[in-house]
């Protein structure tokens, strides 16, 4: 997950980090959020927020270690 954060651009939070979409690639970010949520489990929790339309504007990643 940290590799995804490094390639996407991330922001540290109190409990982990968050990812935001690149301005020119919202569809790619939506697919990334779907993948991150599908792969969440014993390692981390993924909490996405919506843009109020048809996609996501941020996803918070909280490690469970």
C-alpha cells in the first residue's frame, strides 16, 4: 500500500495517510479506491469519501498494526 501512496501522492494523517486523485485522472483514482477497498482486511482499513457526484475525492488508509 505504501508503494501506491508514493506513486499517487499521499498526505500523512494522525492515524495513517490519505490519497487524493490527480486532477486529470479521476476515473483512474476511482478504480484505485475500489481496488484498495477490495484488498483491505487484516493489514489496513480504507475509508473513502465521495465527491458528491459519481466518484471519490479522497481515501483514508489506516494501518492495523
